[in-house]
C-alpha cells in the first residue's frame, strides 16, 4: 500500500511514516477482526462512528477504500467490472469500485473485510443509501440507515426530533447486532475524544492561514485518513497533536509547502485521487499553493454543535448539519468565509461526475464568489476515481490560463 | 375518445393550460416535481397543482447552472423556470427525493424569484416508527406553510373533498388500465399515457368528470371482441417515461404495454387514500402503503417482488426497463431487479434513454428482437 499513496512526494515529512504505519495496522486489525472475535461495521464517511467505537466494533469505510483504489489507479478496472454487473457508468465511482471489489476481493489491499452490519448516514448524498442497499443484499447483513433530512434553509424542530430519535434507534440497533449493552460512560469518553480529534484537525487546517502556508490541500487529503477512519480514537488525537506541532513549527519558521508561494488557492469537491501528484506539481510550478479546501474541513465543520457533556444528544444535530447536507446558499457562505480566512486568490472547482450533490450548484457558487469577492475560478472536469473522465492536456491548458488570470488580477490589485 | 383533444392540449403545453386556468378560475397555480407531493393538500388550499416534466425547448439557460451529467428531467424543469415560461406559477414545491432534485430546489430558489418556494423534506426511509412520525410532521408543516403562503385556511372539510376527488381520478385511471389490460387494442398506449399525464396537469374536478365519462365510453367499446393476432404483453418499469414515441414503437413491433411501474403511471393511482380518521394522517397513510420509488427505502426487495407480482397479475410475457441517463436511483436498482426477474424466468430488456427525443431506429430493431424472443 505504501508506495501507492499519491502524496508521497509532498513535503510534510515527519508525520507521514507514522500515518502509513497507523493505517496499515488499522487495516490489519480490521481484516483479522473475525479471528479476534470482533465485529466489523461498514459505515459512510460522514456517519456517526462514535457509538461503534464505544462498543468495540471496528468501523470500516468503503469511501476511504475507494480513495485508495483511486490513488492506486485501480479505479478503471473495478469500475468496468461493476459496469459488467449492470451498474451504469454514470454512478458514483466509489460505489462502483466498492460493489465490484466486494465480489472479487480486488483493489490495493485485497478487498475489505466482510461486514457484520452496515451503517449508512445520508448526510452526504442519496447515493450511499442505494449503495448500502446493494451491499446489504450481497452480504446479507443488517442495515441501519441514519436519515439526516436535507437542510435546504433551516434545521426545523421536526428534523431535530427525528434526527435525535434515531440516535437511540442506532444504539439499539448496535446492541441488537452485538448482543451487548453500550456503556454510556464509555460513549461519553469516545465522544470527548472524537471532539478533541476534530478540534485538532481544524487547528491543523487553520495553520494554512500563515503565509506562506505550511501545508497544501494535497497534504490535507493525505492526513485526512485518520479523522475519517479513526475518529473517536486516542490514536487519531495523538497523531493530529503531532502533526499540529509540526505544522506550527513550520509556520513559525516561515517554511512554506510551496517555496516562493505567490498565489493562494481554494480547492472544492473531492480530490482527483489518481492525479494528486501531477496536480500538486502543476500548481507548484506556478508558485500556487492550494491552501485550503471544502472537502477535508467537512470533518470538523459542524463541530460547534457538539456538546461534549451530552454527545449523544448533540451529535445528531452536528451530523445533520454536515457541509454536503446544506443548501447551496449556505455552502456559498462557507466558501466565502474560507476565502476571507485563508486570503484566497482563486478557486479550483473539481466538477466531479461521480458526485452530483457536491457538483450541482458549483456554477452558482462560482458566480457568487466572482460577484462578492471578485476572484476567478477554474473548473476542472473529472472524476475522483474513474480516470476515463480526465483529460490531462485539457486540464493543463486550463490551469495555465487560470493562473495567468490570477496574476493579472493581482497586478490590477483586484 | 371524446375528451381526448382536451387531454392532449393540456399535455402539449401544461404551463399554457395552467395560465388559462388561472385566468378563468382565479386559482393559484402551484408547480411540483415529483409524485411524493401531496396534491390533496394543494387542492384543499383552493390552488391548482401542476406537475412539471422536462421541457420541449432546447436546453440552453440550464447549462449555466447544471453540468451535462444531470438527468434531462431536472435540466428541463430548470430550463422552464429560467426561460420565464414558468413565470405564471404562484409557487413551486420540491419534495426531497434524489440528489439531483435536491440541488434543483436550491438552484431554483436562488435564480427564479417568481412565487413562493416550499421544500417538503420527506424522510428517506419509510420503514421505522420515527420516520413515519417525521413524515406526519412534515405533511402537517407543509399544510401550515402552504396555508401561510396562500394566506388561506386549509380545512379538514376541504381535505376530505380533495381526497374524494383524487380517489375518483385514481380509481377511474385504474379501471381504464384494467380494461385495457384485458383488451390492449382498446386504445393506443400513447393515448393512455396522455390521459395519465393530463390528470397531473388539468383541473382535478374537471378531470374527475371527464375520466368518468371516458370510462363509460370505453366500457361500451370494450365489449367488442379484439381481432387479429394478440400482441405480446409487456410491463414497463424503471424511470419516468417522458417519451410518448416509445408506445407506438413497441406497438408497431407487435407488443402491447399492459401495465407499468412508473410514478407517472401505475404508482400514481394504485394506492387509494384509506378510510379512517383525520384526513392528514390518511394522506400520510397512502405514502406509507404505496410501493416506494427507488429514492426511498422501505426494505431490500419489495420493488423487485412488486414488479414480478405485476407481471404475473397482468399475465405479461416480459419487462422493458427504461433507464433515463444519469438517473442514479434507478440505475442502482436495475441490476438487482434484473437479477430477480431472471430468477423468476421473466425476460427483461434494458432501454437506455439519453435525452427525451432519442427513440431512434436502432432501438426499434432491439425491441423487435426482444419481442420475437418472447
Ligand atoms: S462521492 Fe458523492 S455521491 Fe459518491 S458517496 Fe461520496 S458524497 Fe456520495
Ligand atoms: S429520480 Fe432520476 S429521473 Fe428523477 S429527477 Fe432524480 S435523477 Fe432525474
């Protein structure tokens, strides 16, 4: 797995090896769960994982696995296999890759350990519900759907009641599957750790406000893995504490991720996993640093709604208020906030064929940003895992033109 | 059919029909985009519900807001709004179904100022107590919000009346479907499509009357014995069918569509509103008892078993599955539905639809080959 990660050539060094070791150990743990009498739950990336940890169930994230498949450039093969099974090539490539991978145990780590249960939270998209239905049929295991109603404009009292009630249903579901009671004290503890982890992750991302920025969004895409897969564990807290110290040190010493950083950019949507290195280099050539992104901040963006003294009671709201569960106006507000916070000169939008809820509305956000902040944006048409949707020459030309525009914009003093 | 011309006109230009209705009756016109909108509540508010489907015009303006990988239905509806053709609407209602409709609501709200805008944020699963309670809450809130937007009270008595009207419409269409299933030559499939579509566009009181008359008219015709070689009996399944040309194409190839599993077809009428307590909870009851759309979760296999049941009940020989390009919910269900049909020994053909005007010659050859095999 190690040489297949796309980010190996980026420059945040010290923590990197630690990360690889942790992830390797995590997947070994998950794959040997059965021998150790542990249960495995597959869960969506934005799902409430804390109750699983509190009950000693190993969470496994097909989306993280999808990212690994993309980064190892194994996406086309697995996507084509799904298409041969009858799945349209227009479906989310994480879903396609995961669905076919389950039947052939392919991919960079020889497939995920089979689940004992599935936990699907639709706070990111409707795709996950359909995808998890497919897997529930395939593996014949119980499926829990944590339904987080979409927040077009408000978090209504009805939604609040419904979201909260499901937390208790979720816990009963887990107790039913495991035949054990959840320890409420342990749950409190996991909640505290999870909160601390998210907070540290936010602080890591915040170091990018320094000029030059000590890290790029490509670094964030790499270091994200733990806040996704090991959220709620002490291990992730320790890791991010270390990473934060490293970033703060670099910031203090004025070491930039991009030597001679001239332009500061914001990335929108999922990474293009199979071209990370290429993209990182392309932007670096132009002295452009992608200092922040809307994607990795999704794992700490709604933290303010968590009450550590009542995690179970407040988590429902925090999970329902996730970035992709918000109306486009709210997303645009968040983007504007990030532009101000990180002093952004331009936005790079990945128009991602795989992810309709993330991509539809991008054009409107683009217009709002142009109108309210007068900064240009670049649209890259691609797919996070399926390389067939990526045209290197086209993207390259566009990046060149975009940087030129930013340069002119800056000269003109916007 | 005596009233066919009237149905056809409404279907040809729903927004024009609505504009005229507004001028004549003074009713507010409320647009909506999916069959999970409780029409009864809109009717009870004294307004007129019109379901929007697609557009007949070239997509141009919608391209500035939606990428090319969005289904033609959502792009078409947005085009209607952006072009100003929907300006006569007093309001729009967006139920929460798929990811694309979800963003359509956002983009509409941000760009099309005409009228009020209501989201009906339904639960995504319908199989738990809390989801059912939430659905009840959502419909209650919708009643309040709509009442507020129209500044008019929505009484239980008005709801009762609307339920009765809608039940007449649903029951009549159902009877027409049944008659036609007995005798597929009773009317062309395209006419049936027009009739169902008209029921989502025309004034519902008038529609109920016309449907009863049409039913009586067809009853006298249905006694005549069918002549000629009996056609191959088919059930249509999958996504929304917005292509009237498909019906003649199948019929010319020797097939007859005897039933369907569309939200614009049988799913629209197959569930009556039950008798019982207060009208609102009965409306909720219909949504809960109805066979689900693929954007909603009820269980893992009822959509396939429902379809197999339909094929058996209607004595059909095969299924044609229409898949609208970029429609995620249906594309996710297709493989498992196909597998279940295979297991039940029911032949199925996939018909992928790229855009609303593309049922070309190649498709016809495939349909002919499929029908021959049955
Ligand atoms: S990439 Fe988008 S569509 Fe796919 S699982 Fe993630 S949020 Fe859902
Ligand atoms: S359910 Fe399918 S056809 Fe309907 S709006 Fe959504 S994507 Fe389009």
